[in-house]
C-alpha cells in the first residue's frame, strides 16, 4: 500500500487519507485529511478583516464598500456574492477581452464550427425567447418544409429556416424559407398588400 508522510502531524498514512491536488508532484495535498479539515475550521472561524454594515460588502479590487446589489451572485463564496463588484468585474473583463480578442474569437469560432446547432439555438433563445430545442421540434412538425411555399431548401447562408414571428406581438408563427420570410417583410406583414399583389399578378398573367 502506497503511503505518504503528513507535513503537519508527521504520521505516515495511505494515499487515501490525503486530498487530491493536481498542482503537486504526487497529486496529493501535503497534509492529511484530518489536518486539512482542522486548518479549514480554524480559517473559517477567523474574524473578518473588514467589517461592513449589513447589506453591504467590500470589493476586493476597488476596496470600496458597496450595497450587495452591486455584486454578482456567486455560490462559491459564503455570502453568495462575488468578491469583486460588478463595475470592477466589467472593467477587468473588458480589458482581458481586448487584450486577448484574437484568441477568444478563434476559440469561439472553433466551438461554433463543432456545434453550430447549439449556438443557433442559444441565439434564438436570446433574441426570441424560444426554449432550447424549439427549432428542431418546429422543423419536424413542418416536415422540414417552409410553411408557405413548401420548399425543403431554407435558402439562407446558415442552411436553417427563418423563425417567423409577429413584430407587433412577438408571437412565434412558423419556419419560413429566406424568400418567403423576406417577402412578408417587404409587404410589412399586411394581408391586404399581399392580396393586392396576388390580384395584380392574376390581372397581368399572360
């Protein structure tokens, strides 16, 4: 049985008595589980370095005391709030994104190429409020065809049908090919204009 000596109590114990730590050469913590738990208990009982009034918290970056609403939620911390305030997080995130824009864009492009359907679904959820998987259900219900012209070719660059919706109420209507979707847009979703266009074509039919 493989054993290791605890750096705190000095006892020789089996590997199973140590927590995992991938940053160390042997992949284990230096002290055994009981010693580590005892240290954590003492650490958690230490008095707070900065006492703040109820409903407020001190930002670790700008060092200002702000209302709890100024912090993002983060369940990794005891109070359920992030250590840095929203303003500081935004500044740090913006600076990181600007400095690493090429790398981040490359990673995002790779993720999109690996699973374009997933990102298209998230885009529909963000823009139209559609639950994930709604496009696939609508596509299956329509037999993979446009709800107006019955074509199976979406005609769009993304090879996906357009999710048609009412621009007044926001109600989702059906999946349309690019031509039909643009056609409704050109006629401002007005049935009277569409009927007039149909009558016009009938009158001028050879």
